């Protein structure tokens, strides 16, 4: 019954872990979908008279790719004029992976300190801009600068995009400034995916802290389970109880993390992380730590030999899992030494067998006394047990047999 209870308990733990793993998988898929749905990238819709990348002139595409490679910014949108003349007017929206400093959107010196090195690489022109100004798009502030290099006029707008930055750059002939300057202003106002600058979520530090936190919880729970166990050194049982404890804490920790990030205005939610994705990471890390701890307890619960087991006989070679209490083993050592009295021999009740003539056959003889010399320390053929057995009719009374 005890072994069956242990197997049932272990099976229940396995079922619980499997259910938690399935729940975490479902939540992970939902979190990834929420990340994709909430990732609003900056975009530039084409105005009238402009075409997008698929229909743009190859010269415009080459020019925009050069800007992207030189500045190490991501090209997300490309527009070119429909008219094919000696110079293809080009407008490109490039996105950086770092957020803008709010001071860069309030002080021209701070904005130029960020913009000037980028423009020097993109247009290969080190001169400062001819004019600068601030522009307001909705409730967001941006910085606009005009550069002239030879016959080409470059107009650029630096805008915030939450944890990223957006840069709109247009190139056209300087002689056509009166025609394309208003179109550039309209493109700035039509930009999509802009948001106030926020600091990026410290993802790496958060993950390390999550791992350390779950390891601490697992270690404390395991130690408490070991010291409160019924048997000393019951590492396997303590590991099972630790897995159950971590499994109970998983949804609680995920809910607390999601509520704290969603309700207190955390910088999560800018496209690189959401409250759900961070909470799911907490749950996944906790499940991994519990699985590793469960495996380590199985390695610690190796098999050892019981000291009281005889070297030969029917009970030789018996072993048990680590966790056997030697004190309780000594209490039961009389069973292996053969200290059995007459009262310990139980008489079994058997159903009578019928002979060929229908008369019940007499029951088999029952040992009257089971004794063992004090010098013997084991059971079996080599232990030298002496049995005084009742003899059948016609036999010599009092015969002593040695087995």
C-alpha cells in the first residue's frame, strides 16, 4: 500500500507538471501574439504624386540603401516621385533602435549633437545645417534641419518613436525647394507609429533577476521540504514537494508581474516587450528552474545498500533508495537476524483438498517450533536453521532434520 501510494503521488506530481507546462505554452503563444499585435512600427504613407518601394525608381532605392548602410539605421519606408527625370526625388523613413532623449526634442544643441554625425555619414557633408526648427506632430515635438550639398537639398526630421527614433530624410534639387518643402512638411504630419520617448525596458537585467529569484525560491522550498520530511534525507520526496510549491507560485508570480507592469505605467509596451510577454517569461523561467531542481534531486537519490542486510541467504542483495533511516532499520533488524518466537509463526488457513474417494485430505503438517542458533546471522540454505517438524504416522518420533 505504501509503494502504491508513492507511485500515485509521483504520478499526480507528473500530471500537475504536465498541466502547468501546457498552460505556460498556451500563455506563451498568447503573449507572442500580443507582442506582434502591439508592435506599432513607424510608417510613411505615400502622398499624391509619390510611389512606394515596389514602384520606385532603382536610383531612389540605391540612394536610400546607402543612407541606411552609412547610418546603421533600418530602412522601413521608401518613396520616390512618379516623374522620371534627371534627378529622382527620394524620401526615406529610417528607424533607430535607441530612444531619443527628451532634451534632444527641446534644445537645438542637443538635437544637433545627435543628428549632425548621422547626416555627415549619410550625405557625406560635414557642414552644419542652414536652418533648424522644431515641429509639432499631434502632441509630439520633433526637430527639423535643412542641409544643402551642391545642387541637392536635404531636409530631415527627427521624431520620437517610443523606445526607438524615427528619421525622415528627403533629397531634391535645391532649385525646387518651394515645390518640395511643403510636401516634406505634409509627410512629417502624416507619419504613423510615433510615440513619446521612453527608456527601453531593461530586459537583460530583468531576466537575470528572474532567474536568481526563482533559484532562491526553489532552494528555500527544497530545504524546508527536506527538514520537514518524515524520513531523513528524503530528497526525492522533497523534490516533488518543491515542484508542487513552485507550480502553485507560478500563476501568482505571473499575475503580480503583469498587474505591476500594466497598472503602474512601466516602459513595457513599446513593441519590444509587453506586460504579458514579461509575465510569461517569469513563468517559463520558474518552470525551467523547477524542472532542473527536480532532475537534480533524482540524481541525489541514488541507491545504497542497507547495512543490516545479510551477505547471503534469501534477503541478500536487498537495497533501498537514499533516505532509509538507519535508526528505524535497526529496530527491524531482528527480522533479518532470525529472532522469531513461536508466537510469530502464523498458521495459514487453507481450503481442504478432496481425495479421489471424496474424503477431505488431512491438512499439511505445521511447524511446531522454529529456532536458530545464536551464532547464525542470516537466513537461507547457508544459515544452518534447525527445524523440529512433526512426522507422519509410521515415522520415527522426534527426528531432527537440518536444512
